[in-house]
């Protein structure tokens, strides 16, 4: 379970940061096919907010994975 949370957390964090940087600065035109915020037409116009939410969710998943690891070590 921890591995799934960690991988999902890192993926969401990278998607969030990458989407935010690409939306605000437009550096990575080649990465538009890799970023979820650019692929979903529902998010058109809300890319910045979606990227922030994805990044925060990634941090939250990483925190949960860390707390699960600490709980297992404490038992």
C-alpha cells in the first residue's frame, strides 16, 4: 500500500509542478502531450488551478505514505 501511495504521490506532484510551470511559463511545448492538465478538455481555462490541486494531492499522498511507514515502525 505504501508503494502505491508513494508512486501515486510522486506522479501527481510531478504532474502538478510540471503543469503549473508549463502553464505559467510555457517552457515545455514538447511536454504538452505528457501533462494531464493539457490533455483534458474539461480543464481548459483552469489549468493553473488543476495543477495546484494535483500538486497538493501529491503532497498529501506522500504524507500519508510516510505516516503509514512510521505507524508500522512504531508497532
